[in-house]
C-alpha cells in the first residue's frame, strides 16, 4: 500500500432527498459541480447506504407483508412487529443471536449485523406509511455502476465506497463500514512485506475500504446530519482493486461460529 501523508474529506453540501428511481449519479454529479468539488483522479466518493437503497427502490411497505409462523414466533420473543421480522428473515440466512428488542442476523451477503440492515430511520415522516429500507441487492455492483457513471461525467478515474453503520462484537457503539466498493482495494494484504524494522509481516490484512468508510462517517453522521455523500482526497494505494465482498470473513476462518 502506497504511503499517504495527507487526507481531506468534504461533505457534499445541500444533498437533495433521494427518492425511488432517482438518477443518483446525476444528482451527485450536479451537487459536486455546484459545490466546486469536481472530482480529481484518485478521489474516493463515499455514499451512505440509505441514498443508494432509496434510489434503487429497496423500500418495503409493512402493510404489504404477511408474517410467517416463524416470524410470528420470533417476534414474540424479541418484541418486534412480526411483519418487520418477516422482512428481516427474508434478507437473512440465519439468526446469530436474539434477545428482547435485538436481532443479530447473518445477511444473505455475509454481513453480520442488527436486523439484517433493515431500517426504519430517516425514511419518512411520522404518520406516513410504515416502511422499511433494505440494503442494496448487490452493493458492490451498485458501487461499480455509480463509479462508471461518475467517471463518464467527469473524465477521471475515481473510486466509490458505499457505507453503513455496524455495531461491533465486544465494543459499544456503531461505526461506519464498507458494504460496497469499486475502484480501490477494499482489502490490502501486507503479508510477506517488511515492517519498520525489517521483520516479515505474517498476518496483517488492512480493511482499507472500512477505514475509508469510518473516516467519512465522521461527516456523514448517524442521525439528522443530512450529509450522505463525502469526497475523500489524497488516499494512495498500489494494491489491485477488490470489492467490499472481500472484507467478509469466510466461514472456515470464523472462530466464533
């Protein structure tokens, strides 16, 4: 991984509310241009998952959901709406842990997270339809499509990272992580390279896309900040590109299953 000595991050100001079917790349390009944040080669555009999911129409109206017997039983244990639990189960491959008001799920893409990423927040005003938002169907593909559109618009090579907020085992609080990426190495393998004193590194893998996501999350926020898009400038890398899927630990390496 090439040395980086200086990074700047800029939240894209006045980003509009995103609705299903919106041209997200077009909205982003227009706001970047209007804000004098025209991308340069090597820049990274970091986007909150919610605006990607909204543009892709990943919204479910709970009024349209019929809860299965399994969802009803699990909902009774955790104290959640059975329709919500049905949606969570539909996005998951297994229940990792549960207790009242908490469901830790393994998402169909391998992410281990609360509610399989199914979310009510920042979706609609109280009193409106009871809707929830799912993760993008394929976040890496979403990042690749957005990257291609932005590169066509601006004529420079850049990267795109899609972020979400995860809790972490053994640590309190949530932090930004990458669920989709294109144009950069999400995972950098430093095994076989020397450390500062010439010792060979044997186990070091760097979650570069997660580090980008965490940095951008400081500006994006996780509440009412309304800053879902961030431009990161100054990051250097030499490793080959790898999608965010490379960050998911394979089951054979998971010591806690």
